[in-house]
C-alpha cells in the first residue's frame, strides 16, 4: 500500500464514523419527538368512566360461541 491509499482509507473510515454518529443523533432526536408526541396524546385522552356507573349484569359472561 502506498501512502496515498492509506490516507484515503483513513479519511473514508473517519467519514463513516461521522456519518454513523450523525445518524444516531438524528435517530435519538426522532425518538424524543415521538415520545413527547405520545405523551401529549395520552394526556389529551378523556378520563375513563369508572365501572361502578355500568349496570351490574355487564361483564359477567363471555360469549365463546360467536
């Protein structure tokens, strides 16, 4: 190997490492955005009605022949 090809290989390896680091940073930022969006959506859901407001006969049987 001559000095030129060693320098080119070194530069290529450094560029690859930089690309991977940038890609990882973008991925982490996208995950942070998704997390905050999901949290906002969950916070926007209306509160669940309690089961005490339902009639007593509901939820006692499961139809397994349907």
